[in-house]
């Protein structure tokens, strides 16, 4: 388990920097990859409209640093929801999906994590599930043709809350290009039995988001201060021979000592992975 590739979320690193420095910094503090964020902000969504030369500059930063951008967290669909009742919003959501896949091909991103929100800012819109499923189906058609994998995340909201919920889509689509990229912190947040839920998706994980949470607190809970059962969860993954990338999800918030914090958390997570190894091997 300790041989897993450990990555860091872009937002955990200093904000006011370029990709050369961001990737080099990640390498210096021991990370194997960085996860890029395409969120609701205009600045990060604009990355999907980069010119060929801008994408080439990112590829050069990756080559120079030796740190790939293996995964993308595509959370822009919170605002531009695939399940929205508004066809204009759905249309923009599909445009984002298509451009994210093109970006992934151009920059070497292998997995796009999709958030399990049907229509985040719309209260119980009738037909949201069916519209969301149709949007995923269209995205899967594009991703399959491009050889890019989509990974559905269980979220902190009321839609795809669990691995059980995510597996509904996996079974419907029955495609190697549509899998699950779960967040174990969100499982704990909702009070699920994390290990039991992880068993439900056995064989369908393309990555793993790890963070700590507390009831009512889905973000920015210090690692070790919440309710996520890291050692037991890692042991469960080890028993099912999960060998995918593990992504530490944190937010920098421009902390002056953010790099030390991130480095310390990497060591903290590695210690839990080692404890899981020992638990499985019966030490």
C-alpha cells in the first residue's frame, strides 16, 4: 500500500504562482502528481479554452518538473449542472465536459473526477436525475472516444452520497471509461460505514480522495481531528488490491506555512498507510 502514488490537490499549494513553480514545489515535498481544479470560478474554467501554445507550456512544465497532472477535479458542474432544468445551463455544462476531455487529452490527464450533484443550486428540480444521467451518457461517449476515464465522486450533498449511489451509474453505463473516484471523507461525513461502502465498489476505483470530515463539516477539518477511519479504510483497499492514485484533498487558503502543512500531512497519510499494511499482514 505504501507504494501507492500520492498526489496533492492544486488548491493545497500556494495560489499566486505558475505551473512551473507549482509542479516543482510538489516534487520537492515528495508528491508524485498534482490534481488540477476546474471549478466554478471564471479563472479556472478559462483553462478549458487555452490556446495550443498555453497547453504546450503546461506540458513543458510537466516534463521539466517530472510531476504529471494525472487527474482533474471537474467541479464546475456545480454551477453549470448537467441536471439543471434550464437547457442553457445544461448546454454550458456539456460544453465544459467536452472541453475538459479535450484538455485532458492535450495535457496528459488520465482521469476526470465528476461531482455527483444533479443540479446543485436547484431545489429538488423534477427530472434532475434523468437529465444528469443523460449528460453523463453524452460525456461518456466523448470520453470513450478520447480514451479518457470519467470517475464519479460521492459528494457532500444530497444526490450521489455513497458508493452504492455511484454504482447505480456504473452498472447502467457498463463501460471501462466510467468508474468511481470516491471521497472517503464524504462517506464518513454522511455517517456511512466507510469500509462497507468501499466493498460495494470493489474493482471500480480509478483513484481515491482522502480528507478528514466531521458531521456538518465537509471541508477544512484538520487531518486526525475528524471522523474518517483512515487506517481501516486503507486496509480495506489493500485487501481488495486497490493500487490506484491517492489524492490528498486540502485547501491552502494562502496560509504562510502551507508547504510545511502539506508536507506534514503527506507524512501523516503515509503513516496511516503503513499502519494499514501492518493491520492486513497481522503485525
